[in-house]
């Protein structure tokens, strides 16, 4: 687990997605767990792992693409907060194209961020994902 001083602070972490009242925290926690498990080896063997995980998450939580994107943006901020990475040195992903393409691009960015954050704080990606998700609960 990450040290408590790295887990502090994320003012808007408990915000609700506007669409359908879906809890961003629940969606973000599921996305975080899926992305942390999506290693290069897993994706090489099963390239549809991430798109399918996002789709299942959207159905399970009755979240549309906008709700999913909002949860992933909150997850990005939470990962930065718990890892100690400097937000100014991390790229801000653009939400380009149609919502589906934007969500997939954001998921790939977050997957990379989770693994960079894990290296930065000498933790496993799933530990970073869990700590970030707990900030959003």
C-alpha cells in the first residue's frame, strides 16, 4: 500500500457523474482494476481486453460514454495524487474524435499512467489502482 502522505488530497474525488447519477468512484475503481491488470503480455494475447472491460463496466453501472470518460478523468487525477508524480510533467490526454474513440484513447493513456506511477512510487500497478480508487470512493 502507498504511504498515507501520498494518498492525501483530491478535492473533487467524490463527485458524481452527471449522466444517470452514476458514481464516478465505482466506475473508476472498476476501470482502475482492469487497467492495472492489462499488462503488455495480457494485451498481446487478448487485445480486446480493455475495450471489453470498459464495455462491461458501462453496462454494469449503466454509465454512458460521457460518464465513463468523466470517471476516467477523475481516476487520472487520483493516480497523480496518490503516486506523487508531478501533474505538470504528465501529459493531459485529449478527448479527440467520437466519444468511443476518446474513451479508448483515454483508457490507453491511463494504463500507461498507472504503470509509470507504480514505477515512481515502487509499488505494483494494482496497489496504485486500489489507492487511487479508494480516493474516489
